[in-house]
C-alpha cells in the first residue's frame, strides 16, 4: 500500500490535503520543523504521524508530496530522488487529484479562505463533498461528488489546476515579491480563466474581473444592477446581515448570514450563484448559510473581561479596512483598537501609504515588528516608517502587551499573516 509522505506537512495547504487523503483511507504521514504550528492540531487529532525532518524518513514504496516552500536540495527530497520514488509538488498533486470530482476552485486576492469554507459548508448540506481550505482544514469523503478547494495565485500556482468551476472574488495587487503590478496579477487570473471547464462565478463589482474572458459562461455577482446575481435591500444589524437576491433582475430569495460587512455579503452571493447553477435547493442554501461558524483566523472572536478579542488574518490594506468595518457593524458602541503585524518587508514597503490609510480607521493602533518570511527576512524599512504615517500609533512588543488593558469595553483586533497570535496569547496570559 502506498504511503504518502508530506515534506512540510504543517503548511496550511499540505496539512489540509493530508487530512483529505487520510479521511479517504490513504496511508499518510509527514515531516516538518519541530516548532509548533496551529495547523498541526488537526493532524494530531487524526493520529497522522509528524516526524522531524531527516532523510531517514524516506523509505521505499512511498510517494513524496513536497511542499512548495522546500527546494529540490532538501535532504528528504534528495533522498526520495536517489531511491527513485515519485516526488510530486503539492499543487501538481492537487491538480491531478481534483479530476476525480466536480471541482470548484475558489480564488482571488482577498476572501478565498472564507468563501472556500462557506461554499464547502453549504455544498456538504446538499451533496457529499470533500474540501481543502487554506486555513489548514481539510475533509475527505469517500463518496464525494464535489471537491471544493482554495486556489492560490502566488507564483501562479493555480495554473496547475483545470477545475470545472472557479469562483473569482476579486483581483488586487498583492505579493509584490513576485508580481510586478496589477497587470501582471490580471494576466495570471486571465490565464487561469482559460483553464476552467464549466463556468466562472466572478465578482462583477471588481473592475479587473469585468475584463475577464473565458471559453465557458461567466456569471457576475455583486451589488451593481448589471450583475447576473445581485444583492439588494441589505439590512445590517449586530446579529448579522439580511439581503434579497435577484437573478437577472428577477427576485429569487431572501437570505441571512450571521456575519458582518459587505465583503461577507459578496462571499455569500458567490456561493448562492454557484449553488443555483448546480440546482441546489434554496432552502438548503438558506439553512446552511445560517449555520456556518466561520474558518480559522477570520474574525475569530472571544470575550475576555470587558474586552472583545478578535484574531484575523488581515495582512493587506483592503483586508484591514473590511475587518475594521465588520467590527464597527457588530460592535457599534465600542472603540476599535488595531494590533497589526506587517507580513513581509516587500509588502510593507509597497503598500506603506495604503496600510496607514486603512489603520487610521481604527481608534488606536499598536504595531508589531515586521514579520519576515522564509523568502525574505530583512528589508530597507522598519516598523518606525509605518508608525510615522499613522495618527495614533505605538509600537508594542510580545513581552509587554499590558498597555492594551487600558482600553476597557473595546474591541481589540489582532491582525496579520505572521505569528500575531503570539501577541494575543501573551496578552491573554497577562489578563489571567
């Protein structure tokens, strides 16, 4: 029996894929750094073996799935090649695997993870569905008809995929360490669009996506009247959001979601459009939308004393803005305090002004040192450069988060794609 060995199993996509294969009765194990990552919790709960990196982990009869962060010179990959074992990169394996199902790729600069989570939740209420979410969550179903997965545009990895459907949430300039400009990002999405086999669900309010061309039908969704699927009569409250959906200007149904902000209405609208296209009953869609509990690190809330602490993956100016907007919808009578850790020097440098504009929407801002990545761990600028552009900002360290205690009855947003959770954990320890 083939053993699938994952090199870098704690990566969010790798961890999710390992869970999917395990659920489908494949033999799965993997290796990684011994440092604790939140993605390993689900693996441990399933009893999936996680080993420290060493070439001795590689044995005859294995198929090696290699994480995109690890070069061919990695000791385990070298050993696998020496033994003549199949070595498949994560995105290539996924590209082949999805051919067994009606596949739905969810992509976009922002909202991929939340939309993938929401779509897989709704689809599972109707048909057997396997899914892979970029927050490290995966679920396999041996009888699955559908496979819903998050498709990342970074380094054009999503061009390994030829899905039946694609949801495109938006196109924005991000990953400046790889993409040259917005035109470069658009060209990647356009190339992806040519590879879709049945249909594209695209946000028609996004000016870049309005230009997308394809060999298959493109259904547009959004707030504008020219969209095929339009949200109207939006009612926002502290409990969530209710809206009517019109399909080509004809009333279809009213829906409610237990989430906040326009971006979550758009995410739900894309899911409704895809399910409508696949003839899924509207009552199922309604019920499943209301029972969705969210994905990891996307507006994850807890109340501690008089404060509400929210953990969010927001790491781009657009995402920071919508996260602050959502906090103001749910907690209109509280101050919103932003604790932000910039992710990568290139992104911070490229969007310095935009980060400042978004963070200035909060009542007070605390900045953490810039989180470098495996790709780049230093740069020309420092956190001081961002602080200078923000009206009401201080720099905070993991060792001393006690300054946050003075913001009684406030919402404290811990935002970032690095290890911002450490700051929240340190603060919670101080409170207890």
